[in-house]
């Protein structure tokens, strides 16, 4: 995996530590002598796909440059329960005060990576790619989309700037446009952003036909049944790509993939992933 941008890591770690520490760690500063050293292991307590170790390392180093850290794993790797992810040695105060911040980053991002890997595993032998969405935690988008990549998923658009995506509310606002809202929206988008790909959301097969005629690059097939998806794939074959979206779960994603769509987008990867169980165990 490519590393996260250092400036992003430094900013988020700085803000997270400031939020947690406030004017100082009252418990640690009052009980632990400054010369005390410690050894701790960041350890998975369940099977996970790892993500966020770079942020954990930065959290400890931010509080003490003298901390020594050894990586026992890497982002994107599947690890069984009981696996050591990091070994941290250094001033006990730094290890104790950065513990929760470091764990929060890795537990959250590994949760996304682990859930993504589960979805990817369900469609492993098909041609479909699993996409994320913009349903991310404000301020954490790059982190959460990075975690999706760690789990084997593919990033959709990063924001509103890198893909023209014409959705139902855009079409509603263009309800009187001629010859139809989809044709008008695609034409205007091409004129304004000739270098960007254009995706159109379609709720019906008639809208699929209109998007094909308008020469959209991708059609987002929203909340369609497997039968409707197969028909849409047949209509668009060789003319544009197709993406299934809406109500996707681990129990139905296989059936959706077998319709022949190119992509399946899953908002749950980021908005519903649960943090995984990871601990920081101090060596006694």
C-alpha cells in the first residue's frame, strides 16, 4: 500500500492528541516518573485486515521522538487473532498518553478494511469491482478511502470535483429540460468539463436508455432488482459501464455481481463498518 500523505497524518494526529490530552494527561503525569520506560505491543484480538499503522506510529512519536517502533505487520495484510501489529519501546508516559489515539485510528481504519475484504471476498471470482462512496466521516475521507483500498476495494470519486455524477436530484431540478433531463445534463457536463468522465444515475430502464443515448460513460443502476440489472447490462454492453448501488449487503452482493455489472458501490464500507478489537498490551 502507498503511504498516506505525511502532512495529512501529522495534522490529524496533532488534532486527535490535542483533543484527548487537553492541558495534560492528569493520570499519567501524576503517577508515572518521567524516567520510566516501557515496552508495549499493539495486538489484534480478532481476525482483521490491517489499516492505519502509520497513524499509530505518528501518535507515539509525536509525544516522544525517542520512541522505538517495530512493525510486525503492514497495512493491507490479513492477520489472525493474537497477532502483534506493532512493538513500541520508550518513555512510559508517551506510550500511555498516546495509547487511545493510536488505537482509535487503527481500530476504525482496520474495521473498514476488514469489512471491505469481506465484500471483496464474496465476489472474488467475478469481474466486478467493489467501490466505496462519499458517505465518509467528515475530515477523515482520505483515511477511510485508504482503508477501503487496504481491504481490496476501489475508490470511487474522492469528492465533487473529479467525476461528473448526475443524480436524481440533479434530474429533478432539470425536469423541464429538453429533449429530456438526462440528455440536457450530460450535454452541459461535457461542455463544461470535457476531461471528466460522466456518470448518470438511473432508477428505470427508460432512464438507462436515455443515458446510453446521451453517451454517458457510466450508468449508476440504483436499487434495481437482479432481473432489471441484467437487462440494463444487456442494453449498455459495449456502450458504457454499469454500477449497481442501493441496499447492497453481504447476503445479496453475490447475486448482484452475477448480473454482469462492472461495479458495485457499497456505502456500508465506510458508514457502517464497526471498529475491530485491538489492544495495546504492556509487557510486565
